[in-house]
């Protein structure tokens, strides 16, 4: 990541957020997240969005800002693209992914960073009700993740709908 990119991040997210997030998002391994499709964009964009919204709330309520940012950035650090195995039900495969990806994200995070107890809780338990968050920061990220995911899915649905209508008009 070059200095201009980091300056852009500071202009967009503010210095405090970038100071905490920078060692994670600028890491080569984390940059791979830019190539993993997730909802309407990439896993990188999704995690950054969740981390920023969660940070704003945590700051307002005087909660643990550092753990909130770091845990949120790493909550979907599973580094693979969800895809259904052949001849399996999409519902069961989706459930399997929902249950397992936080464990993969945590295992990956532990390979590259020192993860605190709060951060572990945030990553491991962000898929409530499949697991139960313990600290308030983990609850916060679990809810913000859902809010952001719904928003991203609706953007994707709108985009698909528009593309289909455009295609019909050209027939
Ligand atoms: Fe997730
Ligand atoms: Fe997520």
C-alpha cells in the first residue's frame, strides 16, 4: 500500500481509525481480501465498513475502540470464497459456512497477529444466534455485521434487477 492510499484512508476514515486499522489492512495477506467476493463487493470492503461503523458506535459509547476495530476487521478473515459443493443442498452448505467461517477467520488471524480475548470473542461469535457473544463489543459487531450485510445484499439485488431489465429492453 503506498502513502497516497493511506492518506486517502485517513481522509475518509480519520486518523484514529487508520492508526489502529493500518497494521491489519495494509498487510499483504489482508490485501487478498480485495479479491474475495462478498455480498455486493469484496470481503475487504465489507470488513472495513463493519469496522468503521462499529468504531463510530464504540467511540460514542466509550467502549473498547481498539478491540472493536481489530476484531471487526478480522471477523470475516476466512480467506476463501463460499461456494456450494456439487450435489449438496445450498441451504445446508450455507448453514455449514455460517457456522464454520468464524473459526477459520480466527485461526487465520492468530497466524498473523496477537489477538486479545475481546477480539477473539468478536471474531468467533459474530454469527449470533449460531454462537453467543460474551462482551458488548462482540454484540455490537454481530448486529452491525447483519445491518451491513442486509444493505449490501439489497444493493446487489438492485444491481441484478437493473441488469436484467436492461437486457430485456435490448431483446
Ligand atoms: Fe461472517
Ligand atoms: Fe461479515
